[in-house]
C-alpha cells in the first residue's frame, strides 16, 4: 500500500512545484521586462519594440516632471498608509 501513496505524493509535490514556478514567473517576468526596457530608447510614446541600448533614461531619472511627480505621490501614499 505504500507504493501508490508515495507515487501520489510525488505527483502532488511535482504539481505543487510546477504551480509555484508558474506563480513566480507570473510575478517576476513583468519586473524583468520593465528593467530590460528601461535601457531602451523609445521612438514614440510606447516602449514596446526594442530600438537600441541607452543609459539615457538612468543618467538623470528625475528630469521628467511627470515621473518625478508620480514618484513623490507614491512616496506620500506609502508614508500615509504605513503611519
């Protein structure tokens, strides 16, 4: 009787590992995508197609007023929500 139980347990562990791997991919692939495309030089409003590698976006990250405002607003909300 121990053989079917152990094979069932192995299948359950394999299924759980697969489920966990899919969950981690679901969480980390978008973050990796954002980091990768932060080094891209977009030609228009959308940064979907890779154009060329550049460090321009990281040389002065606070040069864009809209992004600076969004970042400061996020910090304010984080401070208020944790207080």
